[in-house]
C-alpha cells in the first residue's frame, strides 16, 4: 500500500484561536492593542483580532461576535479594502503590510446595530493583538 502525504506552505493560514482567547475578556480591554515580537517578516506583521460587545453579559458571546464580516483598508496608500470574517468565537487573523490600517464593521447582530471603525498600526516582524469593541446599540 502506498501512502502519500501532501503539505502546503501557506503562511497566511495561522491557527491562533487559543492565543487570542487569553485576552479580550474584560471591558477594560475594549479597543486596546498589544504589540509583541515575532510572527511577521521584513515587510509585514500578523494581526490577531477579537471582537467584543457589551450588550450582553459575556463580552465574547458567539451569537454576537461570531461570523461578523469586516473590511480592512490601508490608510497610507488607499486602494480597495480587503474583506474578512471572524470565526465562530469572534477571532480573526490577518497578515498585513507594515503601516496604518482601519478595520470597519457595520452589521446587525441579533436586534442590535453594530458599527465601528478601529485604527491600528502594523509593524513589520511583529504581532499585533487587537480587542475590538463592535459598538453595538439598539437601533
């Protein structure tokens, strides 16, 4: 019997759910950024984001932060915004070029309108952890 194993070198796919879960659990962490060494290269950095909301007791309630679409646009050079979606727990991972970026969210979650813009600076060769308040409110 012949067994073949295939591997890929996909540097944009990073399983970081456990790393993100350790932060972004209190109201004090709303709209905060933490920069750490590593997980980037000479021209880009890794962004580990987690969406949060205060309209329910659990700031990370999957019914509110899960599968939320967002846009990311480069504030330095402009261009077409990139689209992304959080996972079931409100986490997302992006590898972005060094520079200034804006993440935009505008969606209805349950009976709340969630709309926010969050700016962050990505540093080459570093990981940026972002806890983003979705700014949900009753319409």
